[in-house]
């Protein structure tokens, strides 16, 4: 524990080094933070920050046994260091339903892109034996596999679960090709599911007995009001064999080409996030009631999600504003007991957290959404060391959100996200003006006194696509191949004084700040 004099000196040093212009708006927003866990808090699962990787592009992200993708592995390690477990990786997506195994194929994949169906991924896909080498390149990483087990690449504890089919509720309507008749219904789907999972189980028992009985995530519906409804599938006997481990749903807040989609109105907007996830909350609430008599222990997760479907939109999904959206979205999910979130990735995808390889479309590198994942993992802390609960702290405006993290029943961290749009490319081309900031009065338990440590998610503005830091650290590819590099011109670990349960925090527009209260002495 630092002495007060040392902390005080650090406080003045931090303030002196702060280079962000602050324009106080003349009012302070009060945030009341309970010292005990609120009844509405959610409890995230281990590896809450996780990823889904499009099946066709998994070898790009992971590499192979002779050339593993160390850049990707470094990024995963960073998150594991913060949350106690490396992200779990779901290998799936639309292309898992297009893939056919070809034992004679000399490459990991061979795909054909049909621009009339999708310009972003192949809709005809073969995978060869070397595809499964990619499962061996990331140490201490566990996978959900959406297709074929190959050459036992997932043995030795690497396999978490299986997934059979991706978004079958779109099979009758998909723009990528209709694969079921209009009459196909929930009971038809359940029959296909049970036939398929039982057949796979029988084959595995003969060919790979060491793997044990497979467990599944299901039903992996697209998560909107489509042609199949999840409640009816459960009522129809989806889990008749009691081999589903996680209820999985998918969510996208909007579409890449959807009219009216904007950074401020769609992504950097708490009410928009609340509306987007409300379908899953209604679904999970109903299922929780239904499953008490079927299998009451099943957690509800998002097995695939990201900002804008159809792989995101440039200037929106790849901007810093999308990182701020990701923080709000993930923490809102955690608050509401969506217990793990797999952010979707793919080569050249606009919403990707990183680009794993160099292509003629996209430069290899760390992208803004990854920094949102880092901030969420920091807020979670090490989930393996005790029970963590996340609670939303309601605020008045759509452009802001706040959350508290409790560990072992004790208040430990507060995150404030200021999502007021600050478009620095427009500001810089006009007459320069100070960057606006909002002041927040954190009202923590009266017994709290001492100092908190502030860590910030920062960029030049909401439209920035580079120059992003978390607590003054960059994870950019060109600096440290994805490993943490402290930036000399950025403030780290700012000291915030807490007097009689009150701390005053300034948060510039288009940024987020986390206050770690571990240095406080709190008498609850």
C-alpha cells in the first residue's frame, strides 16, 4: 500500500502530465454506487471476453504448426492476463454450413466467393487435413467447434463444446441461399438436431472414445424474430438428451447497409444497446422459467455478436466509437446475466478486433474494437479468483453509461463511458477548440477514503482508427506484435482522491474511464 504522501505526489504528477483539453460543461453528474452487490447485478462466466471466428478464416487467425500466428496469440494472452483465462474461441459462422471435408486437399481451405451471395466470404468451401493444425497453435486455448473434428486436433482438453448448424432460423430466408422449404418448422428442426447430434455421438464413441460424450451450444439462432422461435424448440425437446451445455443466441445491433445507421445514434447510444439486447433478455428470462423443469443449470451466452451484420461498415464498425460501444454492450450483457460474449471476427471484416494477416484489402494490425475488449477484461478482473458481479449504474442520457464491478461481494471498480461523439477529423479541420468533458461525482460508501487509480480508454476522437490506448498502453502490431507497449506521451494510472465517499472524475467526450478502488479503505 502506498503512503498518502507518495500517492499525493503521484496525483499532482498525473495532473501535470494530462494533455487532453478539458471543457467543463458547468454541471456535474452524480453517480451513486452501492457498497454491496445490487439485486440486479449479473455474474459473468470465466473467459467472459471471448471470440467467434468465421470458419473459413480460422487458419488466417491461428496459423499452422509450422507458422503459428503469434500476433493473434499475443492479443489473446493480453486478455487472458486481465481476466484470468484466455478467450474461448468459437470456430463457426455462416461458412461452417458450407464446408465439406476433403482428405486429399493439400491446403487448409479452398473457397470460392460468389459475389451474388456474399463478397466477404466463400459460399463454397472445402477444408483439408491441415486445417486442424490451426487448433494446436494457441497454447492454453479452448475451442467450440462448428464442423468436423479432423485428426483429433481437439483432444487433450482443447475441445469445450460442439455446435451443429449456424443460425438455422434463417435457413428459409437467407440472402446467401434458401436451404429449407417454407413449411419447415421448429419441430422439424428439433428432429434434425436430435438425429444429427445422436449420429455424431455414435461415430465419436467408435472413432474417438477418448473425447468422451460431446456437449453442445444451441440453438445458435440469429436472435431476432425470424422463422423459428427458440422457445418452441426447447418445448419441442431440443435438450431431450441433456447434452446441451450452453444456450447460445446471436445478436447484431444493426446492419452495415441499414438506412439511418450512425455512430452516435446506433453504436454510441446506450438506449440503442438496451433495445438491441432486449430480445435476448426476454428470451433468456422465459427460458430460465421453462428450464427449471428441464435443465436449470444452463447459462445463456451470445455465441456470436458484433456491431453491424454483413461484417460491419467502414467509418463505423472500425472506428474508436465502436470500441466504446463494445464496452457498453458487453457490460450491459454481463449486468443482465448474459454470461459470456463471443465477438465475431473474420479476415477483412470491418468490425474485426484485429486483422490477422496482410491482404490486398486490409493491413495486418490491431483495430479499435480490440481495445474495447481490453477495457471490458480489465473491468472483469481475474474471474478465476472469486465471484465477480457487474451492475449497471443508471444515467440520464443516451450518450453515457456506467457500471460497477464487485468481487467477493465488495465494490472494486467503476467504469464510466462518455459516448458523446467527438469527431476529431472535423474539429481539426476547423477552428481548434477544447475537447468537451463531463464531470462525474462518484458517490461510493461513506466509509471509503484514500485514493483510486484511474485507467482510461482514449483516442483522438470517436472517428479515430489508430492511436488508441488503454491506460497509456498500445497493443498495436507495428509496435510490439500485439504485446503491451507503454506510450511515453500518455498518462497511466492516474490517482483520484476519494474523500468521505466522494470522488470527482472528468471523462472527455468519446472516451471511457475505469476507477479501481482497491487502494481505498472502505468501511461498508
